[in-house]
C-alpha cells in the first residue's frame, strides 16, 4: 500500500495546483531504513535526508531506479513545478514507528518542517 501526501490535486491529467509532493511508500525488508528517492527534487531530498540522520534514522538517498521517483509517469511529478520526493520506508522501521510514538512524531515533524521551509 502506498500513501502519497500531496498538497493539491491533479486535474484532467495536467499539473497539480500543489507546489511539491512527498510520496511515502512501504518497502519490504527487516532493516530499519528509509530510502529517500530524489525524484525530481534533489535539494528537498537532501534536506530531508540531512534532517533525519541526526534523529537517529538510517536514511540514504537514491537517485536512480524504480524507487527513486524520477519517472515522468509518477503522478506526484505532476505538481506545479514537476517535482517530488519519494520515501521508501522498510518494514522493520514501519513496525518500530507503529509502537514508538516519540520516534513517529520525530519522523513526522522532520518531514513537515522541510515542507514548511519551502513556503
């Protein structure tokens, strides 16, 4: 199951009214790791990665391949600037986020802060 948090919406297959998007996907694997797909917004991907690392998250950027979010067919790349960051969270970390509310809050606040700094 994939959750896509996007500010705005896509109208008739055109560009969304939103400025940017962050897609959050689940990835198999027992490791507690987040893969930050650069999508088409390398700057935001770097900021997100940099904000997660000091909080103890094992986050690494990926710039190529299926998980990177770079495809023009990716619906999240249809924002007003045509950019997205795609987070792939391994099952091991998702399980930990479910039971550790402080860890979950730190993760969510980190992502939200990066979005707020865009405006």
